[in-house]
């Protein structure tokens, strides 16, 4: 129900329809079609500011992906500003190579909270598992 509320608020604020909404690291992230991203953000990010004010949380808008081979870009958009070395998609598994220990810690989070959130997002979007190395 909460997700539907967020999607309806985005639609009212920006007149952009989407079905992808999720929470990662206390930020509400909307995945909208690539050609609608600027419309969803609005001039001078006015739509995002409205949503953040109403919801009391940070809001980000990223471009939607079509297949699992765009998973690297999608994951990069979700976990931004955290950087990682590479993403490999193979046989129902996404392997994220973090590079440094700090990046790995940021991707996993305290008590694996961020890893669990990211795993759920990737499972819902691509139907594949996530592993961070």
C-alpha cells in the first residue's frame, strides 16, 4: 500500500507514470522510463522537492531498465554515490566487485541492511540473486 501511495504522489506531482518504486538506504527511488526522467524531476528539481517535503524522506529518480544486462548501470544508479569496481551477470546471479573495503562496507551496510535491501530490489526487478565481493 505504501508503495502505491508513493507512485500516486509521483504521478500527481509530475504526471509521469511508473510501476517501479522502492526504498534503499532511507531514500525513495522511482525508476521511470528513460525519456521521462527529466519530466519527472521537473524544472529546477521542483517535483522532487515537493515529494521530499510531503514524504519527509529523500527522493531520487533513475531511469528504468529493460533487461538484466543493464543491471550494472541500474545498480550503479541505485547505490550512488557509492562506487564499485565491476558488475558481472551470470546464471541467475549478479556479482558486484566492490574494489575497496570501504566500498564493500558501504554496499553491505550495518547488519547487512543495505545488502538485503539491494537483494530485494534486484530480485523484484530482474529475478536474480546478488553477491558482493
